[in-house]
């Protein structure tokens, strides 16, 4: 089963988890980057404000074709209890995703609140079924057992 691992990472934490997933599960790693990066100040002001409103930012790549994949894994940091504007844009940019399965994960300081529910709804609107949802807090991203649960879940979906 071919897998696409799509993620945005501001500080490198979400990237680290995405790379562990790729190493353990295989698949294509797609890093979503902002066309114009936020500064330390604007990430926590403008970026969080845009995240709260569930808005999109211009990203590279502009479109993400997953038609050759069976499983899509999406990872996001949590800003103001929501997905980043870059991941909102990544979901909007998905092509060839109808009928696919997805596992979604979020990394956060303490609480992801409705982040995964919002991402699940956005994916469902594109014809994607979220079959796994995981939150890794600041403490849990370094806990190999917690990361293993995420990886095992992805492998279980791949082996169905």
C-alpha cells in the first residue's frame, strides 16, 4: 500500500514525527512550506489568528496529487487550538484523494482541542475517510512508546 506523508512543521517537531513515520512505514514525504515564512512574532500573532479562523496560507507545493497513494498521513502543529494555515491549505490542495484513507496527527504544547475534528471534516469534504487520529503533546513527542502507537496504527491500516 503506497503512502503519502504530508506535513507542515514550524519548529521541527512535526517534521521529526513525520520522518519517524516514513522510516518505519515507508512512503513519500511531502513537506508543506509557506511561500512567505512567519517571523517568531508573526507566527504567534498573525499565524495563530489565521489558524483560529481556519484560513489557508499560500504554500508550496501548490497542489498535492495523492492519486497514486492508498493512504494519506497528515501531520500539523497546533496553533491556537487549530491546524496551521499551511495544513489547511494542504488539504485544500489535495488532488486525486477521493476514496482514500487518512491517518491524521497533531503535535502540540498541551491540548489540540478540536484540531483533529476540524481536519477530519475537511478531509471528509474531499472524499477522504480519516481512520486514525492522534495527538502528541510536547511531552509525548519524545516518548518512543507514544510514537510507536501512531506508527503501529499506520502500519495496521496499510496491512488491511
